[in-house]
């Protein structure tokens, strides 16, 4: 199995309906929580590496770091 190419994901604003019953809201919450747990169990170390890479000084949010400027 090959790794998929890098994809830059843009945040998406989701509108949560205001008419859900508490039971539906809980079911959706539990689904998202379970999904998060499964993603973390499979990709946790890779997620940590990616977060570290993104917060490195000089990183511009893309695959390549910002070029060093000579003074």
C-alpha cells in the first residue's frame, strides 16, 4: 500500500443544528469521540510528528520550510 500524497486541508466551519434532541447530540458526540480514538490509535505518532513539524521555527505551513534569508 502506498502513502497518499500530501494534502493541505482547510478548516471547515460546520453548523450544528439547534434542533437535535439531547439523545441525538449525545450519539453524535460519542461517534466523533470514537472516531477520534480510532484515528489516534492508528496515526497517533504520525500526528505528533506532523504537529512538531508544523510548529518548527521557519515553517510556513506547507511542505517546505521558509527559505533562510541572508543578512
